[in-house]
């Protein structure tokens, strides 16, 4: 019996090493997202019937004093907030279902609220995901600071785009395509997502400045969690022996500012990736689903709790961005309908909404199947 318990509770056990970290990461991200909907909805005076982390059958839950059912459900791949009167995407104030509400319920029903209240409630989910990422980075920067490498060139790889463009050892990056840089990480950020694009670099060479143009090549790179990905690179090497390194310590205000900047960089890079992916310029294997997230969560947990928290931050901003895509039933799809309603001064017809909703649902399900296939068979 003791041997069984030792095996079961050992960190190498699949349940402890992978499933629990995965559930932790996903639960935090989903809870924060849905809490955004809930808190802003309540602030707008909208009644809430259910708050669920997960889908499907309820595992356990309770009712609060306002009558909201808080519950944990069996399928931990999302969650939802069910508002009073929020029957479906095509619900409107004159529908038969709406007519069944009591007078008190109609006053707090979601679909009878002004557009700005509905839009604020919907956008709050992704917004809270971004705020979670900012909060995590702010804490990490406050505690650990940040290692900074000066943006200098130690050498160029033979046959690389950098060698062909004329980069020389000792050159210092000043700007990348018009964006000023102050660290080597800035250069990597601006180059990594642009394989195949022509990029203009301004370099400081002694007392002069030179302008060089290079086209990053796509290379395979392994991150700290062991994931292999393709990134753009020009072949500049910044060795520890040559590079000037420093460790920057931030106070809480500075850490928050840096966290906002870092989150903004991630949002831009993600948007850039999605655009290039839609154009067929990114490897489909860069996209993964729950299986890959579970694997990453297990590896992060093995490296330490701070790595697991950083994974929460990265996944949170990704979920926020995906939810803002203008595709029903995602939050961005609802915002698209509210925008049309604001312009036309009347709700979009039920028939049109239903048709767009079905197309959007098909797109979302197809995407989910695609990432599942990548996880299990495709890559």
C-alpha cells in the first residue's frame, strides 16, 4: 500500500505531473475571463443565473444570496456566465422566451439593456484576461527584475541573411523598421515573427550610422519548455562573452509599466502571427490545443511554480485575443452584432444573426478539430 501511495503521489505520476498543472492553468484563465463578464455585468445591473467553470454536468456548486448558481462542471475546457434573459445569440426583447420573464427579471435581463452595457459586459472577459497577464508580469518583474542584453553584434553566421546584408561584429542595433530598440530582446521580438519579410535595420558602426536590409529566414528553435517552433532570424550572434549584460530591478510602478508594455508586445506578435497564418505564411504546427497545453503545463510545473504562473499569463492573453475575433459565438462576434445595431439603430434581424451564428459556430468547431488533430496526429 505504501508503495502504491508513493507511486501515485510522486511528481512523475501523470495525474500529478500533467493533469493537475493543466487544470490549474486552464481554471485560472477561464475563471478570470468569466469573472470579467460577471463583475461588469453586475455593475451594469444585469442579473446572473449561473457562473460555471467548465461545461457539461455539474460536479458541485452553490447558490449565493442573489440567486446565482456558482458551479464547477465536468468538462474543463471553458466556462460561461448565464445572464437573466440571455437565452441565445438571437434573443431580442420581443421574443416569446423574453415574454415569459417576470417584470422584475425583464428589468435585469441582458438582451434588453442598452448597447453600451451589453458591449461592456462582453468585452470585459478578454479585458480581464489581459489584466491578468499584466498583473502576473508586474509581480514577476517586481520580484525578479529582468536580465537585459545590449543590442550588439558579436558575429554573424556564415551564409546567413545578416552576413549577406553586411552586418559586422561590433555593430549596434539602433532601430528595426523604424522602431527604436534598446535591448537584444527588442531586436528578436521585431524579427522573430517576420520570416520572409524585407526589414530595414539602422546600425551604429563606430561614430557612423549605416542602413542595412535583410530578409529573416525561418529556423527551428526550442523554447524553455521544450517546444519546437519556427521563428524568423537573420543570423546575428550575441555571445555572453561579447554582450554587455545587466540586471534591471523595478519598483512596483515601473514593473507595472513594463508589464503593460510586455503584454502589448505579446498582443501585437499574436495578431501578426494570426495574420500570417491566415495568409499561409506560418507553419500549422505552431498551433496547438489542450493536449499541447497540458504538456506545457506539466513541463512548466516541473521547472517551478513561477514558470507555471508565466504560462498562465501567456495563455490568458492568447485566450483574450482569440475571444475578440469577430466570429460568433466568440465575444468578438457579439461585439460585431452590437456594432451593427449601433449603426443601424435597430437589432440585426434574427434570420441574419442565426445564419452568421451557425457559420461562426462551424468555424470555431473546425478550428478546435484542427488543433486537436495537430496535437494528436498532425505534428
